[in-house]
């Protein structure tokens, strides 16, 4: 559902099931990742109840992050 909401809203650069390596060397798999902004936002089922607010939060976070090298 999150992917449908994000893609429909035109969130750019989404990649599904990407591996993420943190600065301290831990590896995680992100459900949806915006690698160009090095952004992974934790979302739970309650967040899907208000897609507008969720998209606003995602947009704020993306806008606050510079493009990755």
C-alpha cells in the first residue's frame, strides 16, 4: 500500500527491497528506499490511515536532505 501511495503521488527515485548499509556498518533491507537522498522513513500501518499526512511527512524529509554523491 505504501508503494502505491508513494508512486501515485509521484515520489521520485523509489527503489524496492534495497540493501542499506548504515554509517556504523550494519546492513538492513529497506522496503522502499530513496537512495539519491539516502532516506529511509519508518512507516507503520497507522500511517497508512492518513495518506495525505504521510505524503507530507515524506516530502518534508526528502526536501530536507541533499542529493547523495
